[in-house]
C-alpha cells in the first residue's frame, strides 16, 4: 500500500494536494528537532490549542514534553497544508466514542475534510492522512520482557505464533502484531477499551485480512515497526 514515507524536517514541507479516493499520505518526523516545518518548538504554544497546551504541560520530563510539542506542530503544519490553513487555524475535535458515546473518540478535524492519525514512539512520530478513516502506529522494538507482559493479552492464535518464534525474534514479531492491532484500534476509535484480543492481525510478514479494512506494514527505521489501517469502504 505505502512504499514511501515522506520526511518532515525543519523547513516548510512541500505537501501538495490532500489525498483523494483511497489514497493515503504518510509522513515521519524526528521529534528531537528544535524546528519543525519552519516553526520553533519553543514557540509551540502560539500554534497549539488549549487542550494540546494542557497535555504538553502534564508531561513532567522535558524530553517527553519536547517530543509531544514537536509531533503536534508537525500535525498542524501538515493538516494546515492540506486544508489551506495556517497551523494555528486548524480546529481539532474529538469524535463520539463508539464504545460509550462520550466525546472522546478519534481525534478529527472540524468539518471532516480530511481524516488523520498520529503516533509517536521513542524519538519518532508518524502521521497518516486520507479521505476515509484510518489509523497509524509506530513502535520502538520492545525488550524481551514486553513479550512476556502482553503475550496472553493477544488473540490466542497470535500468542501461539509468538511462542513459536525463536526467542531473539519475538520482540520484532510482537512489534508487528502490536502496530497492526493498534493502527486498527485507532482507526475504529475504540482504542484499548475492548482489549487486545480482536481483531486477529497475525505475526507473519504480511498482516492477516480484517473485514472492512486494509492493513499494511510501513517502512520504518531500524529499531522500529510501523503499520497502517485504512477503511476499505466509504467513510462513515
């Protein structure tokens, strides 16, 4: 589905037209940068809304706060480019939660002109954009202890597959499963509320099919895994 991931750096990006039809645009960002898309991270508060500023202030570690600010500047720069708006003019909202009906579902742009998803792990952020609901996830390859921690929380077939992988390869296989599943759960808006058992996405080199959705692994730097889930039918 995606063979190339655009790189967002310190300078203003060449964004182009928003994705059309079933097209998807994926971007990556190093969240260690001091300047993102032409905007200094130290000046992020002038670009972000109150919810984002509050979320940033609750990150006690400076490095974590920097990563959050950099990724949200990146999101606003890219959304602004697709929508023809200055980054600070992009209005972000929350959709209705599909589990409880509360106002804490998928993050969205007011008016729904483009769907987006943001994920960050370690020093890396991924962004995905489309005309239909989608989710993206990037994860640093975990340590061996993470496999033990989550092994029994997955679909029984996925747990069995991971146990069958030679021990040195299990963290990478777990990262594949986790990214695929997290991308789907973000795309549907349920998050982790219903657990990690469903859907079955598999640990093989290619994701297992999931009805109504297209799952694909994404190119990622060494030490990371990434995946994308895109609604296969018309937008809801």
